C-alpha cells in the first residue's frame, strides 16, 4: 500500500487513512488479445474497481460509476478515485504498472465509497455493511483476473459493454474544443481501444484519444490538446 501516488497531468493523489492505493504490475504479451489494444488496460483497471464493488450481493445499485478516461465517480459529479497506467515495451512484451487510488473509508477531503454506501442505505432503507480497504482491493484484483479471462474467451466487445453499463457519459451532449475550433457533439461510446467516440451534427463520428486530452463532465467540455 502506498502513501502518495502520481496522478494524471503531473498531479499527486494523497492517501489518508481509509484510502486504498495500490500499484499492480502486469506483463502483457504483445501478441495477446490485450497486447493488440494495450490502451484499453486503464479502462480494465477502473472497470475492475467499480464492478468489484457493484458485483457484491446487495451492492449492485450503489451509485459508483466510471468517468472517461480513468476516473471513478459517485454519480456524475464527485470523484472517488482514479487510475494511471505506465508501460514500457520490449520486443515481445508490455511491462505495465497500473496505479489505482480509491477513497474507501475516508470522508475527507471529499467523499468516499462508504459515504456512498450510507447514502444508499438511507435512501433505500437498507443496512449494507461498510467496505474495508482490504475487501475492496481483493475484489478489484479478482475482477481484473476475471476481466482478462473474459477478454481472452469472448473478445473486447464484452468489456466495452460492461464499461458502458457503469459509465456516466452515454448520450451526453458536450462541446469538442481544439485550439481553433469548437463544435457540439454527442458522446456515443468508446471503441475497442478505449478511445472516446463522439458524433457531430452532420453525423460524422470522431475519435478522441485519452492521452493528453481532458473531459470536464461538469462543464460538458472535451478539450483536444494539440501535439507538437
């Protein structure tokens, strides 16, 4: 378990007591199913964190969701955690380190998984137990293994469908912004590489890569950062 982790864009994710933080080393053969679309790995890790919780008996309707490309949210507005994957490549293998930070039992500085459980209990008249960091991590690790096996057995479409089940964006109307252009688009999903798919007013589907771009869900704005 870690105390400080790097975040996206050079930010840091701090770990107060009750926060789950872990780094997971994965060795992915380049000729494997995942090796052919290694950019999807970050979505597998985030999906495993969410599905690991929501697959527990009684916790299926807990409002914990995915925000593209790598965040874990309560509802549409409050961040619970996130994922960052770094990798290096040899002639035959990707060496990947997936870092995940998730507020499980620390209400500060924002909100945590157990706060969401309590909100659910009050609204539904239920008495679900709080989750421990250890159980949450075990669920995530077991789910990563299950998702990778599902990918090998049934292909990427099953994982994309499960990702769409939990994410907050389907049908969202947003503004796609570059340095010299702004246009209204509708989010339609992600593709087999985990890239965002949006459709403009002329029916043209555009692909947005996660690396270096940002999705401000509160402002309804996708910013495409120019490569130099």
